[in-house]
């Protein structure tokens, strides 16, 4: 009986994919359940392989993987405070993951989160330094300005794709390099904090800073870095979900991603959708920079991001491009980012191990997808 | 003054040229190759490690090529056998390559360079620069004058043609991507041997720039290498200090040029018809 539960869905799956008449008892809903099962099975398998891979590498180095797994668990879940730190490390990844996932839904691949978040972070820092207003005005102002600048930086590749057919992948990567150079120039030559060796701007006004949650919530130590940008991230996750699922624009976005021609015949302009999707994606990615400037560092530091834009790709793929999935996946990678430091110090394992694992994880995800879904056609 | 830029242009264009020829081989076979960047990085890494260990540049070159080839096999295994999304896989491979560099970070000691040839009038360049014209010719002849090239192009252009001949599309795609790994690996080796030093950011997006050159050159070897010369020129503009231009702007000039070129402001191009399609 239990076996039939497992075998049954996959049988229907075959039917659907082979375009054969589906037996009348199997409704379309069943296809959905299969997809939902795969949506859970794929990421879990990938994560499992990821941890196995890390373990095997450690064995090859002659160290015990057991200590490694234990460190991860301890560093993430030994106390409420530690868990709050995980949330802190996850916050920027939620934003970049959402940005990549949103673009994916429209069939676009936004690798430019890195550039978009630098531009947005600098904008937020500029407003935070040069404008002094009460918090209630200044914080939204900074956020909106940063999102706008991120949106512009994201919209350019979208525009180039629609107008000239240039692939957005190479363009977003080029925009990353240009954003790095631009912010580097601005920090070095124009806005550098006087008398400092590090390449950073002055600190932003106190009124432009996010509240540290540790000062409000009793469970968390006051020294904990978790700040209000995490709440912003949760808000973003919920809004993105509602937007994709229930709004007209979300419907248009998904339609363009799934069937661009159908969308065109349905009176939707795919070009326009592509441009504003890239803009929206850039805006959300920009929030990642905002969380760093206004929540953590309170200033713009040259090349501060530790590859959040790229981790966002992994997060989006692992979360199956679903906002809630992205949230869960960024918790995992927030934990890994937090642990990476501990592990480098305690066990002497370089951070690169996780990066290799991430690359492997993506490859496994897309391979499973291609192997199971495309091959059956 | 412009004349003084010529040697630098040739030197900067060489790795781009190798990577671009590699890009042609794989894209003509229908596999979009974003992973050129990672293959170059792996090639550079393999060269560094083995050249430091053996003090021999030639062994370094061999290992570098092998590293690029290994990564290419990973890409082709995923995209051809498992039919994964090509662009996402390529980006994943770039992340993987960057991660393995950070994990195995080689020492920043001096690396032996490949031998340089001194010729009258022309000047002295690395041996890989001299083999470049020959390679373009070989690539051109292979693609357009041999049965191999015909089949390789068919893999990326008309899968039906291959089917009617009952030839395996997969095999020719493996062949094309394998070639691209070898060539991109050589490009990476050249980059290290040119400055005798390995750094994490040594490739600096040259893989992507090479890909833009492939598109700009309309997937034809000779045109692509000419495009690489243009990018090499843009890359060597940092030699000019007289004009009061910010350093960062000059450094990002190749990237801006790439975007302009991709926008097709310089002319429309036509990609292989079955590029990025993963059916057999």
C-alpha cells in the first residue's frame, strides 16, 4: 500500500510528459502534486550531496567530517542568539535570492545582483550622509532612492535585451565590473573619509540607521548584529509571493517566462515586461546593499559584498524560484556563511570549499531537472 | 604614441583570441559556453601549480590544458548527457572554478613564463602569440574545409542533417566543448606566463569578453580574432597616463565596449540556429 503511494505519482508523470491520454482518474492536480514533490526532492538531494561532498573533501584532507558537521550544528542552533546571527547572515541572501528568482520566473537570468547592490548601497550611503532628517522620513527615503538606483542598473541590461537582442547574462556581468569600478572611483576620489586608510565613506547619520533587534527583543543579546532589515526581508518575501501569485503584473511576468508568444497574443508586451522585471529584480537586489549600509556597517566600504549576488543564484535555484523556498534556502546559506568563518578559524578549512560546493550544488540541481523533465519528452 | 600600443594590444589580445576560438568551437556545436571564464581560470591555476613544482613552463602548459579540458568535460557531461540548462550550468562552473582557486590557493611566488621569441622589427612575444595566426588558420580550415567541421557546425545548426546521416549529435558536441576547454585553458596559461604571477582575479572577466568577441565576430574564426584585437586595444589603453582620465574608467573600458558590441551597434550578427537547444 505504501509502495503504491510512491509509484503512483510517477506513473502519471510519465503519462503527462509523453503526451499520452491520461487515464480519467488522474486529474491535472496530480501533475501538480508530482511537481510539488519534485520541488522538495530536488533541493533535498542537492543539499545532501553538498554536505556529502564537504565530508569527503575533509576525509581526503585527513580530518574528521564529524567535527565539521557538529560545528555547523553548534554554530547555528546552540542558542537563540546564534540562530539570530544566522538570520543576520541570511538577510542579504534573501534579497539577492528573491531578485534572481523573480527574474528567473520571467525567463531572465540576472547575474548582475552584485553590481546592483553596490550601486544601491552607495546611493543609500550618500543619502544617509548628506541628508539629515528624522528617521521616519529619512529611512524610507534612503530605501526608495537605493531601490531606484538598483532598478536603473538592472533595467539597462533588460532594455539592451529588448531593443538590441543582447543577452542579459554577459551584460549584467559587465555591469558588475562597471559598478565595482564606479563605486571604487567614487569612494577613492570623491567621498573618502578623511584620514582613513581603508577605502570607505563617512558614517551615515544615526537617524538613517536600522534598529538593532537585539535592543528590542529580550531573547537576543544586545551585541547581536541582527537588525530591522531582516524584517524588511520577510516583508519582501511575502510581498513577492503575493505579487507573483495574485497580481495582474505577476501573472504577466510568469506568462512571459513560460510562453512569451502566448503572452504576446494575449495582448501583453513581452518587451515591456522584460524591462520592468529586470528593474524590479535590480531594486530588490539593491536592498541587499541597503541592509549592509544601513543595518550593519553604517557606511559604504569598497567591495564589501562577499559574493552575495552569486550566492543569490544558488539560493534561487535551490528554492525552486519560489519566495518561500528562497527564504528557506537563504537560511541554509546564511548558516554556511556564518559557519565558514568559524570553520576557517577553528578547523583551518578555507572558505573556498563552500564555494566549490555551491557550484556543484547548482550543477546537480540543473542536471536533475534536465534529466528528469527534459529527457522524458 | 598609438604605435607604442601595438605590442601591448597583441599581448592582451592573445588570451582573448584563444578563448574566443574555444568559444567558437563549442557554440558552433550548439553549446552556449559561459564557462570560458572558469576554464581560463582553471588553466591558469593548473599552469601555476605545475610550473612552480617542476620549473618547466611546458609541463605547466600541458597541465593547464588538461585542467581546462577537465572543466569542459564537466560542462559537456552536464549540458549534453544530462541536458541541463546551459547558461546556468556555465555560471555554476565559473563559481566552482573560483571556489577551487580559493580552496587550493597557490602561493604567490614567481611563475616561470613560456619562452619568448625575439624577432627583428616585430619585437619579442610569447611563443603562444606566434602560434595564434596558425591556430586561426587551422580553426578556419577545420570548420569550413573538413568533414569534421561540417559535422560540428551541423550539431549547432541543423540537428536534422546529423540525424539523416545517422550521426550522433552528442559526440560532436562533446568534441566541440572539449576543444573549447583546451583552447580556453591555453588562454589562461598565457595570462599567467605573461605576468609571471598568479592572482585570484587574473582572468578579470576576459572569458566573457571573449564570448562577446565571438558574437561580434559572427562565430567566424578570423572575424572573432579581429574583434579580440579590438578588445585587446581597449584593454591596453591603461598605458596612457597623459590624459586626465580616472584609472577606473580606463579599466572598465573593455567592459563598456563589450556592452556596446553586444548591443549590435556595430552590426547585426546571426548565431547558430540550434545554439542552446538541448534535444538530440
